[in-house]
């Protein structure tokens, strides 16, 4: 029977650092207990060498028939077996820091063979379906998730330091709202009612600001019934925060400082590479109006005031099917997406979004057809979304009603009318700015991976069919 516990008091990485001074063939006299998986094993008569990997790194196990208890059994452990080791820290004559095994115990047996001279899992479907094996076999997989963990800690600490209070809001929502996306639907048996998995926590968080909390944030799961791709997972993690008395410019300044600061906390620098190309998190980030970027891309001046016919033609020319319900604002946004996103590498704020695609954002002070909204783009993908919040309940109702009209015309990525939220606005929401940052996409940049699945412990996969 395997033991119920093991007195574990040392780790591979800390031992490698603490005993780097040992000379070849030198013994330390220090007795330690370590534990981990056997990832490589080779025997040479009365000697056995194993590579043991724990949560911090690797260290060699050095067993001798005249020293190691149950040497013959140790020499037959399977690759992937968990072992607990007691022994002295030494450096072999060949220069490898090792634990000279005195006593050992089998903690768990690996009943699936890790393979001879294990070098990692290359099959992507196997890696994601059995991430528990992938994480041991591929150190780079563990590094990606470890960096994600460090990133989330840094985000929280910086939000706390800026005076934001962390809160939790409902995941089961009676209506699908908070963002324009297709929702997941579920049924609550006891209440005999249908609920939606939340698309975003936005409206709940703004109600807390109405309730008197000036700065709030939440890091949590959201769910969008959309496709799966290297940039999309149906459930993902988002940071959303709201600050009373801020506007869109205040929020842009906070966003770039937050992201650059997190990069510095985790990577030790804001100047790095992403997928082999130089990349800088450093603030300040450029601010570029959407219409300006789209105009440069198509070679003519376009804006939300350009005729619908011309915008529709430009969008169609780029292979996008135009829906009859789209107005100039949606068409301008589609044109930007089709022509500009791939050119945005270092973090850039795209500003001045049309009202038509921004149902929760406050109108621009100088153009009633635009909003005080931004999205930041980095490495060709959207990273964050923020704006001066719409605080007028009359205007908000009108925007929701327009969303209902679009839904009736066949648009399945619209918001429902949320009467409770409108009533909350009637109680009075002070000038407020909000921000949403995709934590998975930020983790991709921090961990330098090209697929969102690499930074999600267990990504959504199509079920295997018999």
C-alpha cells in the first residue's frame, strides 16, 4: 500500500541554487527529502540514475546497491511513477547535482506508460484532453500556466493598490446582457426558470457603483456561445473594473499603466518578444481614432458620416457579407476590423467608436454619432475594451430598444432590454468609466504563446464520440 503522506522538505530548483557551489565529486553532508515524478531512468549494474521532476524543476537521483534501500526495486520503477526520496545532496564526478538515495518510497504508480526517454507530448489533442500528463511531460506548458498565475496575482495587487475593491457578481443571469454576444442557456429546476450564463458582469458592477462603491473590480469567468479558435474559447476569464468620476481618458491611462506594470512584475521588463517579433508593453500607447485608421487602410476618407452605400461597398469588396440592418456605424466597424486589426502590433488604443456598436457607452462630446469608447489592440488582437459609461436612463432605454430592433432583424449578437439596470440608472449613476481586459489574451502575451489553449488549464474541446 502506498503511504498517505510524505515528509517533503526540499525542491529541485532551490537545491540547484543552494548547492551550485559543490565541486565535482563533493558531498554536502545535507540530508533532504524530495518528491516528484521519475522522468528518466537508466541502470548500470549496481548503479541507477533517475531524473526526478517536481513542481519547480528537475534533479538527478543517484542510487547505489550498497547504499540505497530496496535498490533492485528502485531500478525497476516506471517512468512517470511518483517517488519520495531521502538522501544526501551531492555532486557526481561528472558534475551533476544529485540526491544520493538512501531511502525511497513509491507514492503513486503511473499506469499509463510515459514512454522511453520521454521528450514531451506532441499530439495537440492528447495534450489538451489529458493536460495532467502534458504538464509533466512539457515544461513549457507548466511555464505558461505559471506565468498566467503570476499575472493574475499582479493584476489583483495593482487593482487593490489603486483603491479598487474586489467583488463577485452572478454567473446565472435571468436575461442575456452586458455585451453583444450569443449566450449559453440553462434551466434551473427548483425555480423552473431559464437562466443565461453571463456574457459579462458589466451591468452588475455598475449597479454596485450606483450603490456607493466608487471603485470595484471582478476577475471571473464569462461565457459566449461562439466558435473555438486560437484566439477564442467559449468560457474565458475577464477583468472588469469601474471607477466613479473617471472618463475614457482616465481609463486609458490606467489601462496602459496596469498592463505595462503587470508585464514588469511578471517578466521583469516591458521590452520583450512575442512569437519571435519584438514587442513592447511600455506606456504610453498610441491613441488612434477608428475612422482615421480605416481611412488610411482604404486610401480614402471614411467616417460614420460617410454614406451607407459607400461603406457597404468598401466592406463587400473585402469579402464581408453586409447585413441589411447594418447602418454606417456598424459598417465602419466592420471595415476597420477587415482592414486594420492585422497591422496593430505594439499596444494601441483605437478610439471614437460609433454609437451603433456601443450600446453602453456615453456619446462623444464633439460628435453625437460616436462614443467615448476605446479598444486596445496588441499583437493583432483585441486586448481590452473601455469607455465613459452611459449614465442617462432615457438614452440607455433607447439604445436597448435599438438592440431589440436589430435582434428582430436577425442579428443574434445583441443585448436584451434590462429593466432592472435601467431602474438602477434612474437611481443615479455618477460619471463613471469602465474597463474589460481579456485575461487569457493578456496571458498569451505574457507567456509568449500563440494559442489561447496554452494558457487555459482545461480548454473547451469537442467531446469524443464512440
